[in-house]
C-alpha cells in the first residue's frame, strides 16, 4: 500500500480549493497529483504566517529607537539537526520577501 488514496476525499478537495484550484481543475486531477500538491507547503499560508509574526514583533518593539531584526530558525527534522537562520528587518515598513 502506497498511502495515496484511490480517490479525492472531500477534505482534500476543500484543501485544493483553498489553494486556488477550481472544481473543474480538481476533477481533472489524479489522486497522486493531488496528494503531491497537498504534501508541499502552501506559499500563501507561509507568507501569511511570516507577515503575522513580523507584525507582532514590530508591535512589541515599536517603542525601541532601533528595533533591529527578527530572527527565525528553519529546523529540518531529517537533516541531522542543521538549522538555517532567516533574519527580517523590523524597521522596513513594506512586506518582507523570503
């Protein structure tokens, strides 16, 4: 057994719709492809998460003359504990790219 369903469950269809797929596109998807799509991070969700964290950090440091950087660490569980730091300047008012 591969763990990939033979058909698209309603929850999978809803998750695909949330990622911007139309009902027609979903109907055309093979279950393996849908599984692949849903197994990868949703860039829109990642962006929204980071924007929220940065907004909270800016609010928490708004009284500081130089708020500095927000540092987040990417930890990959299967990569022997290696981490990758990401730093975001809190004083830049525009959205931060990653």
